[in-house]
C-alpha cells in the first residue's frame, strides 16, 4: 500500500452510469438495487486494484452551485433524477461508508470542484493522485502527479493518453471544452465545431485566446460561427473550468491536511446486514468467508446463515430423491451461416415459447461483454450464435 497515494472517486458520475448499465435489479422488499450493486462492485474492485492509504468518494450535494449563479441556463435541460435512482442514493452512501471509504459532499460546489481541489492540493504536497471517473471534464486535472482511470472501460489517462484521446494536452482541455461545448450541461460551444476542428484550431493557434484572435481572418462557415460565439466564449471557459481552490474546511477535518481521509477497513457486521437487507447474496457469501459465520449470524439479525457446503448438500439430497426424467432426443447446433440463422428465426417466430441466454466474457455485470447468444425453442433443441469470439478462423 502506498502511503503517498490519494484515491478519489467521482461518485456522482458512477452512480448514473451504474444505474443505466445494470438491469432493473430489485431487493427482497421490491426496492431498486441496480445502482447500489454497481457502486459496491466498483468500490470493492478499486481497493483491490489500486491500494492506497488515503481516499474519498465524492458526490454532488443537493441544491444549486456557484455555476447556477453565473449562468441561469446551466444544466437547465437535464431531466430530474429517475425516481428509482433517487431511492438508491442514501443506501449507496451507506454502503460506501461501510466499505471503509470517507464520503464527501460539499454544498454550493460540484463534485468535480471538490475532486479538483483535493487532487491539486495533494499533488502539490507530493502525493500520487488517482481519480476514478468517466467524466471527460476532469482530464484538465491530469499532470505528472494526477491520473484518471475509468473502471467501466479500463481506460487510464495520463498526459500522453489525454493528448492521444482528445488531440490536445491536459493544459488545453479547458480550451477544447469551451470550443466544443457540452450539451449535457447545456453549455453551447462554437456552432458546428466538433472535437476534430477544436483540436485542429488549438494546435494551429496555440490556445483559446489564439483562436479568438484569429477569428477575423478565418474563412467559411466555421469562421462565421466562431465570430458569432466570441462574446460567449469567455463565459463558457469560466463554466467548464474545474475550480481547484475551494475551501473544504468544515468538510475535510484538519484541511488542508489529509489524515481524515484515511481509508478504513470494512465494517464486516454492518456490511453483512446491508447485503442481507438488499438481497446481495454473492457479496454476502464472499464477505462471510472473511468475517466468519458468527458475525454473519449477528449481522443477519438472527437469520441462520447457510454456507455453500450446506447448500451443496441440500441440493444433492433433493436431486437424489427427484424422479428420473425420461430421456429425450437432442439436437444442438452452432449457427455459423446466415441460412442457419434465418432457419432459427423462423423457428422462434412459430414457437410457443423461446428461451434466450446471453453468454459473456465475465461474471462481473459492470464489465462483461456479450460474446454469444444461446436459444432454445423446445426441450432438447437449441442453438448457439457466436458474436464476438476471437480465435484462428473465427
């Protein structure tokens, strides 16, 4: 574990992505749990893959921020948070804390600004900073001490990777974002100017200021659109800039020291109770193996914990007493031609019932990719349709 590594998580970015990435999972009481499950999986994986002594999971606070005061239309086109996601916010905060993470939410500023301030102050103090996010805006923070990672795409952005991805170095990301705009945040850029043109202009003229200075000489529609946006661009630049000097006193004890952001151990009994409450059986079994059956029984509020070996024994006993199924003829095939696919589509069209199963390259719901589809229209007759297999001759 590195004593000089600060691991920051953009919780607001990930909770939306987890909500949309996972199916409509429901707990025992019927409450939605997909985003909770996704966040728990991600936070667990981060601790395993990026050992650090210090860290925090940062969420947007409720209410307006200073950017709303700067620009009344800021994020005005965003829909309200889906009700099923809103129900999962408090449990997500609870789970993150039980996993040993400090949770930070600062009224009046965005999570990006809190992350930017933490990262900048830590980098100046000699820390290595890792920011886990899917937000492109935070690429402006990247330098020799600050790296972005995206656990959902396995992407890692240091300075060379930022240049390769966006066509501009980290210290020009603000200029790039200003020109391109951000429809999600309702921030106009230069009309009809996309990433390639923005990167080209910055490379040619050096900076946003250089691009603006050259506006009078630019020809064609692009020049006209740039000249039309000149009055807006300084305001746009201000809005896309992550603030890195926020006052976090009162939110980070001892600020600007970082001792209060020490990553703690897992609250075993509390987390087992949480997993029981929301029906996270695989997480619960995994943790039971660590904390022991005694803690599991206490966390389950008196419910008897069933070990995997007990389940195997019970299943074996039931199977031994079940009546033997009569043998049936079987026909299984791999669909490798369009003709075979058309034949199976016709079978599906006329079948009373069709079973479908997706085959993936991982059991991790946040990272798995579909590699094939299995279908069956009646007992003993099934087909496999490969989609993303990689081998010689595939």
